[in-house]
C-alpha cells in the first residue's frame, strides 16, 4: 500500500498548507488525465475539524466535479462511482461498536466509489486528537487488506505544526519512509504495479495438462500457464508462487480470503455474479470434432498403374514392335540383306536394352519412393466432409451445440452418451477441446472403454462451439488491471503462441521433450507386421511376373523352333 502520513494542526497556517497541498495533488493528478475526473468526499457532511476542506477545494478547483457521502448515516445510498481521487475524513471511531467495523467502513468506501481491484488515489484525513494509534493501525491494515495501494494519510495533531509526509518502503509496506511536502506525485504515489519489489503472486492450480501440472520427476508445477505467469511476474519485478490442489477449491468466498491472488482454473463465463474478478487468458473453450483415422490401401494401383496411359501405350507399342521384329523380321533381313543386317539389328538391340534399363530403374525407384504411401487417408478432414460421412458422433448433450441443431445430417447420426455404457471409440467421432486435444483424448477414450492416443484421431480444426472462459482473480486485489494488460500485450506479441508451440508440436502431437507420450513414440519406431504388407504384395507381384516371363520364354522358344 502506498501510504503517506501528513501531520497538521488546526489553525490558519496548517490549514492553508493542507489546502495548498491537496490542491497541488489534485491538479497534478488531473493533468495526467485526458479529461477532468470526479473527486469523492467521505464523511464530510457533519461538523468536524476537516469541515472547511470541501468548500475551500471547490473554490480553488472550480472545474473539478465533487461527490460526497457519509458512511455514518444509515440512510447513505449511493450508486457506485468510478472516482479516481477520494478524500476520506476520519475524526473518530467512537460511533463504531468494535474495531471490525473499521474494516467495514473501509470496504464501504471502496465499494461506493468503485475502487475494488483498481489503482486509485486515496487521501485519508485523520484527527489524531480523537483517533488512537491502535485504531490508526487497524485502519491502515484495513486499507491494505482491501487492496488500496495509492493512499495518502493526513494526520492532524495539536502537538505538530508542520506537514510530515511518509510513504511505505517498497520492500516492506509496513515500514514508512519520510517525504517532503514538495515531493512530486511520482515520489508520493510511485508506480508500485510496475515494480512490486518481490511481493509474490500466490497462484492456485490443478492438474490440467499442458496448462498446469506437476512434474513427476522433480515435483515442480510446470506448464504453459506457469511460464506465461512467470514472464509477467519478471516484468513486474516479482515472482509467482504456485500451489497444486487435487481439485478446484472454492476460493475468495469472503472479503477476508487473501490466501491466493489468482487461480489458473478455466471457468465458463455464464454472466453470473462471481465472488472473484474475471481474468481472461488468451485461450478460450473451443470445441472441435476428433474423427478416427481410417486408410485405404492403394498398393495395387501403385504397382499396376505407375505411369500414365500414353506412356503405357508407347511402351506396349515398342514392346510389340520388338516382338514382331524378333519373330518375323529379324531372320528374313539377316538372310536377304546380310551386309545391312548389323546396322539394323545392333541399334534395335541397344534401344531395347536402354528402354528396359531406364523403365525398370525408374519404375523401381518410383515404386520404392511411394511404397510408404500405400495407405491413403479416407477420413473426413472438414466439417462438410464429416456431415456426408457415415461416421457417428458421440456427444453428451445433443441439444447443447448449435452446430448439431443446424445440421440435421449430423444430428441424426449423433449418439447420446450414456456414461454407464461401454463404446468402441475406434469408429466414433468425439467432441474435444481444440487446444488440449492431444492431452484429453486418452482420458476420454478410456472412459468409453478403450484408451487410444491422439495418433488414432484427426482433429478437424474448425470449432463448432466457442465459449468465453475466465480465471478467478481476487476481487480486492488492485493488480488485476495491470496483469490483464500484460496478458493482452504478451498475447499480441506472440508470446502465448510461442509457449504453446514450445509445449506442443505444430501438427498437434505432444512434444517428446515433456515425456507425455515417450512410450508411444518409442513403440512407433519399431517395425511391426503390418509395416511389411507392401513388401509381401510386391513379392507376390514379382513371383507372378517371374512365372509369366517363364511361360512367355517357353512360348517364344517354341514359336522360334516352329518357324
């Protein structure tokens, strides 16, 4: 809390100093804004030692708007105002039953002027002739507990005739340091949100891979959210302390709950009144379809039709010409034109060998290159293809997604998920969070009855439903606005996307560096029986071709003997 203690005395001299000091502060604070703002008065409606202040300020600050409330009056009803400067007069606590009402008085002040979770300038005038040091300590702790960080205490005491200003030290806000009445606004109200001097963010998190989860080897909490919050904390010269909970805890149940500053939980924003302030991380709830991968083997087409029909026609024509030449033309030419025969036969034989060598080599090379591509994916890769495919969709609530309502074909093949029944996930499409699909598909299929990894599914990256999700942030903390600004700017700079690519590969597979699927990645590098199916098919073709060539050689030999 940014506090300043100012000692003054009733009388014209100190009153004039106090008025001059307040006028300078209000003028300089207004100069920092593009437009004039409202100044709020608290507890100035009844006569006391500070009653002269409102009239004096209104005379010297004619362009400033003022609003006044009195918390000591039971009928005080005022709509919440967004007031960047508030002057609170504290002349006595005798009207309060116990010290707990001091905290209530502070909370009411912040609530009436919309100061919760915001960095506003608060000036507290205290009559030390009627307020004890114990009550002052409770008042100061109450403002600090309520989240006021830019606060100025003005203490009036009959034994003092000067303005002594004190503000909290950066590293210990309970320790006060002296400032002069001529100190600048930057010295009286330093930007404590840009330099939090090591005051940590206390963050609650759960097992939500890859956003936050506990590392099995080191026991540390790691993840995308952890790295992102650490970057923001370093910008604000502080650290973040993460606490892992088995389940989401109900935090911020009361104004006195200050165990955590925030949580990384993702809660759908239903427009309800929450006991916390909403924090918006870059990722939102986007639901996509995950369809099982299916393939069609095309090894037969690859072996039989490696060339286009015109090329096959040319090869067959040349082969037919060479066969006719060998059977019917070679011997007559050799007998009738023995001198010319070598000039005709030798080039034809060279052409036959050259064509045979080139075609067989090119055929073998091309067939070897495409041998690993003998499985063509036939699963749908867009929502339009999925709507026309026969793959059923398993969903928990068919009426909860507008996409299903707007597409009768998809709605007709959607199966309502009965969680007590077992399903075969190999032939069903599932609804998954787009960003967390590689991490959630395993648990989803295990609930269905058979655990499958993300390798068995293809994610159609066309969200069918998007909902805004929020994370809890303590409502009384003034650090939310600045933290949200860091989140927005770092996201615009691409830091969030860089962290996502760090923890996940771009094609949707889990990064091996995090060990989530090390066993799966190791098994995928071992050759299994189905990998050799193309080899067996090629072997069968070779044996069949060898048999056909053997038969043709016998036929050619018999024909040569006959003719």
